[in-house]
């Protein structure tokens, strides 16, 4: 396959794969696509290690890094910018009602909330995940990413800072931004973003309300940069649909959660393999912003009539992180969730990363040939 | 274009057009597609007239009729089957709180609710629209439809009764059913339905939560009958995407609301032409079941914290119909709504029905050729 995007990156297929797993990132890149590592879960030191590992395993083939740059979070609103003290400052914004409701959910599902208390005072809910969502801590990830030989810097929930875009361009790194509305695409292109990732309602993780079928062509027509289609893409038919809608390539995420190289826990893998397209929900229960995920007793509880309501990012995630610590290594199955898109319906067997790429490309070719044949009657 | 569906119906393009306007139905059929008249808004006598008019204007070319057969409505639950008295029986299930809240919404938007009272006691909210949604009154529409030379009997919200499916088949009429979940498609095919209309979240009117990008291939793989893709389709790129996903054709609806032949009011047309994909909402405020429509002060009011909550079908529509009567011929602009899909973003000019078909087909051909060219590099 050849189009401006495959030419620009020197890749065989315009398949971009978002994953938090370095093995998946490297395997997609080595299979002719472009792996993109989600940096959110890593501390600066860890991210440095992961990227060094990828550098060593892709033989100079292109890969990317994805950071999360929320335009609006509580720490920005409250002017919190002292990282050393950020935990206590954030926790001071969580009401006792919310802690109590969290304990109640856990207790109702058999978790002994008094059993695990180690380090909760200081550390609870302050994993790198939360820190990555604060303005004060997102920037170092960009610096580390740009110190490696990356081909793409992508950002979600908002564009990278202008200075980061400029620095990326100086180094020959393309910048992509993930959006859910046409106006966001126009805003980001005006800032200098090179590629727009138009993500539809059906996508996993943070996502908007416009479905890919409508969003993709609307964005393609509204901006003059290449557009990647995201949301609902797990196979070659969906890839062909995305390209038909005008996308220059596809941005995939969920589909990599059940590949052999991905290190999900057995219970998560089992739930993902068993889920259908109606087993996900777009909920604020995980991070405080609407994100599609498996529907669980946790997401149901935060939608229930007696829920105190979810908290803004990153406070809601602190409650999640607290709950994770309380649940320990064997959480109640009904509380185990995972951000994933409606395409989870297609995730019904474990394949190798390379096989997913090969299957997608083969089906894409078959579909294109079928469309042509139908046309010729 | 040629595929099993175009062969079966003897049509040039697998473009199915749902419309309440007979002119649109005839024009699509005459342009090489298949017009399908939505019967819901018509009394049996009116439906007879509309179909006679269509018979006289399509020169034997195929067209269809769409009926609504809700699986679950209050009148079914309550065992109401006496049509002569159905109005009073249904109204007895509406609480004073709901009438008061409706009056409050109207008053807040400047409607003098005391000004129009004629006939409200007997007739309010009991137009054919409500009757079409009750089990007792849906059946005659099928009888009338089958007394004309139709090629397709389609149903939404549930399959036609088994007897109607059998009668249709005896007359050589194909039966289609609109679904939003894989299990519904399997249920309907087991009943003898010939064609499944897989309608995604982005669609206008009553719709489910799974987006077309995921729903269509899932349904295609789950049933062994042709599948029409519905939801988010307004142009040739989307038609090509639908066919890439495995659909045998497309089912379109919203896009016909702004064609020259359609008789929308000037304010509705203006609002549709000005709306973007984020100006719709999936709400129970119109009929009591989730339906995508323009977001208005009315839909907002029923989602507001002090709302008494929407009522089950068909009671909520009775409140809508009551409000329409109270508002008269010039309703407040902010209360004027319309069921429409996210594709409303593409409805930015008035075209003739024929031109919409021609544009869709031309773009479809262009896209297919582009995909083939990209593949060959």
C-alpha cells in the first residue's frame, strides 16, 4: 500500500497501533506498521527504559510515543504546580462522601477495606497514571520521548504545548493529536499539528460522542493534514471503511489488548475475550472524563441513584487507584474493568501481534477487490 | 452496481431511502434506488391514499413501506386493546406531575398554555403517530401495505408479526427488520425476516448504542441474510464504508429531510441545515424510547435535575403531541426539534432527491477507484 502517510514515515501499511506494552509497539513496527507507546503509565525513569528497549528492538524502523495532555484538569484549575506536594493537594479536594462511597462499593463486593492500609496515606491513588494527567508532570514525558529516535509524538485530550510541537519539528518528528470534534481538529492544526487522529464514539478510553462514520469525513474535509481514523477498527473491513471515509490510515488501540505479547492479567484477558459490543460503557467512573470501558459493578455503582457523582480528573482516578490498592492482587471479578472500545466484540481469540497486522492487511486487500468487482458487476 | 440485493429487487443501486414523504419515496425509486414510506404518521385511510399516489408515480418500479412494531409498549403491558377508548386509557397513566412539568416548560418559553384548549380533552396527543406505536393499531397498516404492489415491508423497534411475514412471503414481498444489536438480528432472522437493517448509534430516530463501524460487520457475520447498513450514511464515502464493512446496501433516512421534495417547515429545515454532528442527542424526551434528535430546550428540560423523568412509550409522545398543540403554528424556535442522525452535519444545502442519489453513487464510484489505486501504489 502506498499513500502520503506511508511515504512520509517509510512504513508498509498505514496502521498505527497504540499500546502501553513495548513488545506490541516493537512488533507492530517490525510488521510494517507503526507502534506507538502510551507513556501515561510510566514514570520518567520507566519511560526512558521502555524507549531504550524499543530502540534496541526495531532496528531503526519508525515508532512513536503518545502522551496525554488534558486541556482541563483540577490541578490546572486550582493552580497546583508543585509536584513534590501534589498528592496531598489533590487529595484535599476529595470529599469524605466520596471516600465513604468508594469503601461502600468495595465492602459490598467482599473487599475488607480495613485489611490493607500500608502507605495509603501518602501513596494511594498517586501512581504515575495520575501524575501523567497533571500538567505539572506531563511535560517530562515529552522531553524523554524527544530524546529518543521517535518518528511520531502523539497526544490525547489536548494538543502538545506549542514549544513541544516546535521542538519535535526541529528534530524531524511529526506531531499527531487525537480529537473527537471538528473544532478540536481545526484548533490543533492551527497550532502546528501534522496529523489528526479523529476518534469516534465507539473507541475505547477517553472519547467523544460523534461516531467514526460521521466524524472521519467531517474532519477530513475540515483540515488539510492527513487524518487517521480511530474508534471501531479491529480488522481489514473496518480499515477499508476508514480509508473509504477519507482517512489516510488507521489508529488502533483496543485490538492489541488481547495479543499474545500484551501482558494483561488472566481475568482481564478472559473478560475481554468474552465481551460483546454491548458490554462497554462510556463513563466518567474511571478517570473523571468520559471514557469507554468494560461495564462493571464499579461503573454501575457510580451511575447509581445514590452515587455522590464522579469527581473531575484526576481526582476520580485517585479513587480508582485507592480501590485497586484495597483490592490487592485478586480483586472481585465483577469490579475488574479495562478501557476498551466496542470492537471488543471482535477480540475473541489470542493472536500474535504480527498475525493481527497480517490478517488486517489481507482482509483490507480482499475487501477492496470485492468492492471493485461489485462495481464492475 | 450489481450484487444479490440489486438483483433481487431489480434496482440499479442498493440505496434504500426511508421517508415520510411520498414524493421522496417515488423520486428515490425513480432514480434507481428504493424508496420506503414510513407509515407511522398516517391513519389507515391516509396510508391508503399515499400508497395509491406512489403506485401511480413509480411506473411499476419497486418501493417499500416501513411500519413500527414496538416489542414493548405500555398499552401491551397494560393489556389495552380497545382502540375506540385507547386515548383515555393511555392518558390515565400520565401523572399530574408530568402534565405540570410540560406546562412549565412551555410557559418558560413563552407559550400561553391557557390560550389553546380546543379538543384537548379528547384528542390531545392522540394523532396517528401515537396510534401507530400501539399494538392495537399497528396491524391495519401492514394490511394496507400488503394490499399494494410493494416490494419490501420493513419494520422498526421489533419484527412484524409472524403472520404478516408469512403473508408478505406469499405475495413475494421481502421483509426487513431494523435492529441495533446482534441478538435482535438473530431473533428476527429466526422469525423469517429476509433482510436485516443494522442501525448504528449515530442514526436518527430510535437507535441503540453500538456504532455502525462495529455493528455492521458483527451482524453480517452473525446472520446469513443480506444486511443493510444504517446510521451515519449520507454520501458516497459512507456508502463505500458501509459496503466495505460487509453490507449489501445502505438504509438512509436523515439525509432526505432536507431535499427539495420534502415538506419540512422552514424553521425545521433551517435548523437542520445549520446543525453539526454535535447538535443531536440520543434522548427519551420524544417518544419514551431512546431516539436521536436535534438537541433542543425540550430535550434539555427532560434531562434536567428537576425533571420528573420521561414516560414509557407511547405516553411520552402524548406529552409531545400535547405540547405541539399548545404551541400552535409558530412554536418557540428553541423548542422545535426533529429526529435526525449525526449525519445532519452533512445536510448543509437543499438538493433534489435525484441529485442526492446521483452524488452518492458518483462519490461511491470515486472512492472505490481511489482505494484500488492506493492498493496498487
